[in-house]
C-alpha cells in the first residue's frame, strides 16, 4: 500500500489463524476459561476522509472467532482503523455485538511495526460505551491492544478490564493471536 495508510498499509488483505487464546469468565461453566479459537480477519482500505484540514486514511475491518467445531462465531467485531499522517494519531473504532463500542487511540510513526492503543471508560478522547445491563453486571473499565507486524504475519495482544459482579476486583479478559495472510 502507498504511504497514505502509514503503519496500517501492511494490514490490507485477508488473514487467518487457529492459534487464538481467550481468557474470560464463562457463565455456563461458572469459572474462568482459557478458550483456543480460529479467527478470520478482513481489512479493506479507504480514504481520504476529510475533517476540515484533517485527512484520514483507513481500513474497514471485520473479524470473527470460532471455538472448536461450532458453526457460529462466539465473538465478532466490525469497525474502522484510521491513521492521521499529519499527527501520527492512530485509531481503532469498533463494535462488539454485546452492546459495546470502543474508540481506542494512540500514536504510531508511518513506518511503525508495533504500536499500542488504549481506551478507558469515561475517557475524554478514547472511550467505551456499553449497554445498561453490562454497566451493572460486567462493565468494561479499559481496553488496551498492542499490534506487532512482521510481514506475512501480524499479532495482537489485548487486555479488556471488566468490573464483573462475580468478582470484587477488576478482571483481566485477555485475547491474543498471530494471523497469517491468506489473501
Ligand atoms: C478476541 C476478542 C474477544 C473474544 C474472543 C471474547 C470472548 C468472550 C467470551 C468467551 C466471554 C464469556 C461469555 C460467557 O461465557 O458468559 C466474553 C465476555 C465478555 N467480553 Fe469478550 N471477547 C473478546 C473481546 C472483548 C472486547 C474487546 C470487549 C470489550 C471492549 C469484550 C467485552 C466482554 C464483556 C463485557 C464480557 C462479559 C459479558 C458478561 O459477563 O455478561 N470482549 N468475551
């Protein structure tokens, strides 16, 4: 991809991997489970998007994760990645269909191959919205993801801190995977 997409350029395309691992509290089992998963991700480029003098280039993305041989994914996301070449600001805005939206942000140079984005509940810039049930029972306090791009693969490691009614202390819901290019 051309320079306009900065650090996001190498992500354009289709990616897959079976090596994902999720740590979450399972309501059906009543305990914290480590769940391996298969993931398929697609990134499509667009841009520019102009906000006055600001010119953003982005990727629209969707991802889905399956456990075992189940037909339906147990987690999906749709959203946008955005990069502002004038300020190096990088953003990931996405929806988790539990009723959660996240706008995570940070900075990354045009040639960066590793960067970290974060959001926190009530944050001025980068923040999290959630539904009424989750606010009472499993509220997302913060979200942080580190991306590492190595060419034919890219990896993420993310931590979603949840205030869950089952635990007195915030619980670290974590996910990581290394994706390989399939298209
Ligand atoms: C690879 C990414 C992710 C996977 C595979 C995943 C998977 C899961 C799983 C298996 C559960 C347990 C559901 C249950 O058995 O009750 C869960 C719960 C939850 N996840 Fe995720 N998750 C991911 C990312 C996220 C993100 C990014 C957020 C928010 C920013 C999030 C928010 C939540 C919340 C709030 C719950 C608790 C729901 C409840 O307890 O009622 N997850 N997730």
